[in-house]
């Protein structure tokens, strides 16, 4: 009887200190206010309070933090509005339990600061076209570094960019700029297309003119050389009897002209139109 009573007393004393730790949980046990141990899944036995106490922490739960909408300045001094959501889990239950009473606020603060720094390094066109995924990755990596430096025991799983757009007050102006940039690009493409057609044609004409000029120059040079050769051949005779050579050349010229001349007999009152010479 006494043994049974003793067993019951022991059970009554021990039972309040028994903790069942579920899979995916960690039990941080404090002894006299200081962390003594961390228990995983299974049964854990604690000494009676106030000697020991425990805190449960889920290490597999995916926690979600709404960062909210913030207005940020891009690298080329344009304004954009960014709406972010962060997801995180516990990587170190002791650090998570000891250092931060409000981990969601810490995560929101560090992710917001990292996003502002990432946006400040990118121009607005890149950010709005292809920068959404890059922004989430950059903000997540930078925020994780800050959390590690704080020994927060937090692992960022993802930073999602839910919305990224210019502020409503400047949307129209931004659209006008985008439209003007589009018109400029269209004009540049049209100019490039015209140049691709016109330049080969201009080069072909230039090459043809150059070839024609070279041929004309060669012909003129040949004629000049021939005339010079005839002059040199006549010079001895001309030095001996200038009058005879002059008469001979004059007769040759008349014979050449006469060979090409045509005699046309017209009745009185007729009109004669001479062909234009090239």
C-alpha cells in the first residue's frame, strides 16, 4: 500500500514535467532562466517549475509576412511602388526564441530595407520589364545576410513581388515617355531599314561612276598620247617646211570633213533643221 502511494506521489510530481514534442517542433528548455537544452520530437521530461520551463517552436512551419506597399527610388531617380510578401521558417530555435519577441516585424523591416537597396541599383525600364524576379531574389539574399548578422535564427524561404508599377500619380507621364521611346525606336528601325537599302545602291552607283571615270580618263590619255605621237612625227618636217606641212594638214582636215558631209538640195522656201550634236 505504501509503495503504491509512493508511486502515485512520484507520478503526480513528474507528470506536470512531461512534454510531448510533435514532429516538426523543437522544445527549448530553460533552467533557472537560461537555455539548458533543445528537445526534438518525442517525450521530454522537465524539472518542476520554477526550476525549468519550456517553449515550443515549430521549425517546419512556413510563416508569412506582408511587407506592404512602399514607394522606392530607382537607380535613374524614378519612383516605383513595390508590394512584397516574405515567407520564412525557423533555422535555429534557440536564437529565434532568445533574440526577437516579434520576428515578423524584424523580417518585414529587413526585407523592406533590402528591397529599397536593390531598387536603387536598377533603372526603371529594366525593373519594370525583367526586374521583378531579380528584385525578389536580390532582396531575399540581402535580407538573409542582415538576419544572419542579427543571429535571428530565421531562414527566408522566398520574397515575392506581388506588384511593381509606377505610382498612380505619374502613370500617365510614364506612359507618355514610354510611347515617345517607342516612337523613337520605330523611327530608328525605319532609318536603319532605309539605310540598308540605300547604302548598297549608293555604293553601286559610286563604283559605276568611278569605273566610268577611270575608263574615260584612260581613253583621254590614249588620245592625248596618240596626238602627241603624231605631233612628234610631224615636227621634223614642220621644222624644215612649215608651209607645206600646214597645207598638208589643212587638206587632210578638209578631206575628213568632206567624207562625212552630205549635200542636200532643197527646193526654194524649204526649211532645214539640223540634228543636235551630242
